[in-house]
C-alpha cells in the first residue's frame, strides 16, 4: 500500500507539471509590465520591402493613353478561362529565371534579382520611355508579385502551402489562414525560415510577446516557411488540459492498482 501511495504522489506531480499554462496560449502579452494592458506608444510595426528572388512570378501591366500601343506587353486574358487565380498568375506572369532575368516582349531580358517591385516598375518605365515611347504617351507601369506564397507546418490546424493576394500579411494573419496554432503548439518559439539570395536563414519569434510587432519578421515575406514546434506536454502524452491529464492518470492508477493487487494475491 505504501508503494501505491508513493505512486499516486508521483503521478499527481506529473498532473501539475504536464498541463499547459494558460499564459503560454495567449498572444501579444505585455511582458515588461504585467499591470499595463496597453501597447506602449513607441511600439511600431517593421516592414521591409521584399526583394525579388529566382523563380518568383511577377505580374506586369503597362498602360498608356492609347492602350493598343502597349497591348503587346499585357496578357490577352482570354486563355485558360477555367484557371484559378494562381494558375492565371503562372501563365500570364513573368518568371524570374536562374540568372535573375525576366523576358519582356520587345524589351528583351531585364535583370530583376534583388530589386523591389517598385524599383522594377521604375526600371521598366524608364526603359520604355527611352526605347519605345515618348513622355506624351503617359506610360504607366505596375509590378506586383503573383500572390504572397508561404508554407505553414508543425502544430497548426491546417498545415500546407498558402497563397494570399495581399501586399502585406503579418504572421498572425498567416497562421490564422492555417487554422491557428493548436493547443500543443509552442507559441514562444515559432521558427520563420526565410529565403535570401545567399540561402535560407532560421529566425525565432515569440508570439506571446507584444514586442513581436517590432520584429523584422512580424510581416511575412514571399516563400517564408513558418514552423510551429510541439510543446513537451505533447511528447509526454499526458494530455494538454487538466481534464485530459486526469483521465490519463485515472487509467494509469487503475492499471497499477490492479497489478499490485494481483501481485499481492500471488
């Protein structure tokens, strides 16, 4: 009986340690001053412009007073009528090749690797005015990424590849579009795997800290991968909540007690 009591004490300690603390599930906490629920006035969002990489797809549109003069630069739009937005972007867009170039009718190859969409826009507009049109044609060029593509993996409800047709998407929006982080996900150490011209880098972010809004990784970028690690409680298998843990504990105690009684009888 003494052994059973000792086992009950040990398992009770496991119950306390295995439950996920409430504070670990709350986003954007003000950790510097727990009595102040407001965001400090000097907190600002950081958003750096994205720089184009190899295999990116650009949507480029050219407009002018006489639209027929620039029709060769724009997709007809009548092909692949059954295609969705992503497929249309693939067929109508300009893919950045392995050398960092896009090939535009008449203008030929233009190197866009490492440039922002605004810089590419100005580059094409300048080239058109210099080689093809006069200023009186009122050339207007727009350049956009063909959707913001990212991947979510790990402890999220709906992992996979997502494409959002927005210029700016923060990490909370990105995760929400994947069904949010499940209870067993580690919100304090989310990995953002970001691509750079020189390769990939892994960045760690704490989504429970309000200062995430100051982070350069608060806004996701094209081709980002967001990985949410599991908490230790998941690997322990004792249950994420108190009710789940108690259920597991009762099952274990029942099994152990039955085993001890059988041993005593023998």
